[in-house]
């Protein structure tokens, strides 16, 4: 029986309209959740004596066999049945007859779809969380193995100060760690059970909502039926978290693309994550990283779509809401793949110590400029004056194409009488790194503490 039959004389939908009316092409993905919800609902109807025991059992058996059918690819999906809810209901009728029509008693698709989406995200967010955990672990191990490698840090993409390479990997770690925490917070808000809200005003059947909550592993009940069927903030909250992950991954990608370039070469990406050119035989291209960076655009786009979808939408349910799904599924799929891919990149990333040394050797000791200013400060000079003095020394060295450590003490003294023989002790990368001895600083003992802390929290 088609739902149109009662209300309309005309059994068929306008042909052009039918091209966008049906969502079964994409919401079939929710079949497990939909069936789980319906099994619980059948039990609740039985508790209310709306279904007899054998009816409840028939429904559950029918639903289980539909689940198998869909999983095995043998389910006859029909566009005319619009969405996953109606496709399953129609099939249940094929299998068990009239009893199937009792399942929807007091229930609305408006609440059913929210239930399905929440159940779906409970699962998807846990999957993403696990993948994120594996990536965090890979970053932690990479940091641990590269504690003693000293690289230039960059601001404005210009050489700044020496840091441990571990410090950079742990910077990536922290950004992604926050997203993992965000996922945890999100899951607490997600586990709110909407069934019993009806179409908008709440169920009239005295359905046992607490029972449904337990059955479906939710943690609380929605407290307002209007809100329950209207809201999609849980979807854009999740998409925001995925976008945040992607933004970080796109920045890591950019870092690794730059620093594995022919000119810099601090890193190499493993061959199986690179491609070559169809024309230029010498090329080793970082396409894996470029695609991570590129896909961040569509995930950010999906977030903008759902927010725009919700803006100004009148309460409560409107069919516009059907448009919440494709973007979400796309975001889930791409986030899952890309986190795994970045994990592979991090694991396989080759650190080229000799190329890092070349960069340091070519840096003319300018990475120590701040250390030189600090040297003068320790001898009583105001920082601004020290900054000016060292700035002038750098200019002097640039004009003569000299390294800072090659200038004579006399040359230094021209800029400040505070310079002494021990000024040359400044030009020591490890010492410079270890001078940044503050919580969160790059001093190796601080990073070691941080690694221990991370090991505990991982
Ligand atoms: N396919 C619909 C959606 O995704 C399910 C709910 C339909 N409800 C309705 N009253 N037409 O939102």
C-alpha cells in the first residue's frame, strides 16, 4: 500500500518531481540503524499491548531477514517508496503481510530519521575516534624517535629558531588530540534518544521511552519533541570536528610538501605514497599529501552546506532536512580515509638528517640571532637595544656574506662592548634548544616530560 493512496486520488508523483523526491539512493546507508530502531520500537509497542507477542516476533523476524537481504545485496529497493523507512516497511509487508502495517503505530518518519542519524553517528564518530587515536600514536612515536634532530623552525615561512623535530610532530599531535577530545564531548550530546516525539507533539501511546533509550544504548531522552525533530546541530557539530581535523591535516600536508621539496629535502615521503609524471620520468610527486589538502575543501564545503541548510528553516520538520545526508556521508568517508592515509605518511616519512644539516650550515648562524640578543640581555642590556644591535650585526654579516660565528670579537664589539670571548658559545644548536626551558618549550628535557605525559594519556 503506498502512503499516497488515502490522501490523493492521483496515485503517481509528477515525473520531474520524482527525480528529487526519493532519497533511497543515499539513505539506504542507514538500513542497519533503521532496523535497529524498528526492532526496539516493536518491543515497545508490545509492552504497550499494541502488538501481540506473535506479531512482535513476526515483525522482528521479518526485519532481521530484511537486514540480511540488504547486507547481501538482494533487496529490491524502489524509488517510489521514497526513503529507507518506507522501503523497509513495504518489504516487511511482502514478508509478513498486514502485521507490518502496525509497526508504524504512533511513530513518525520525522523522529525516525533523527534516530537513524544519531545511531549512525554514534558508530561513525567512534570509528573516526579510533582512527584518530592510531594517527596520534604514530605522531607520538615519530616524535620520540626524532627528539635529538634539530631543525630550523619557521615563522612566515622564513627561518626562525632551532627546535627539536619532535617538537613539531608534537605540535601536530596536540591539534589532533583536541579534535579527539571534541569527539568525546560531541558523543555526550549525541546520545539523546528522540523516539516518542512523534511527528512534532509527542507520542499519544504512552510509549516507554526509557525502555527505548536502554534498548538503543542512549544516555538520555530528548526533553522537547519540537526540538527533537527540528534539530540537526549534532550533524554540523560533527562536521565541524571533521573539518577541524582536515584543516590540521591540510596544514601538515603543506608542511611536508614544502619540506620534502627538491630544494629543501628535509623529509622524503615513501615511494608508495608518491606518484610520478606521465611525461617527466624524474618526478616523485607528493600526490597523497596534495589530495589530503585538496579534500579538505569539500569537507569544509559540506559543513557550510549543512549550516546554510539550517539557516532560517522554520520549526519543525521540513523536507529540506533530507539534504543533510549526502554531505555528511561524504565527510565521514573522506575523513576516515584521510586520517588513515596521514598515519601511513607519518609512519613512512623519512627524515634526511644530512639535508637538514645542509640547511643549518647554510643558515649563516642567523638562527642564533635571538640567542645573541638574549646574550646581551643577560649582560644587562635592554632587550630593544639588544635587538637593534644584533639586527645591525646581521645586516653587517649579510653585506659581507659572512656567518655570524665568523665575525671577530672586534667586529662584535663595534656593536656593543658587552660582547666577550664567550659569545661564540652561543653558536650551539643543542644549547640554544635547551635554553627554551619552560613548560611547552623545545628544551629536550621538557619534550621528554611531554612525551611521558602523552604516553600516559594515550
Ligand atoms: N527522507 C526523509 C528525510 O531524510 C525522512 C523523513 C521524511 N518525513 C517526512 N515527513 N516526509 O528527512
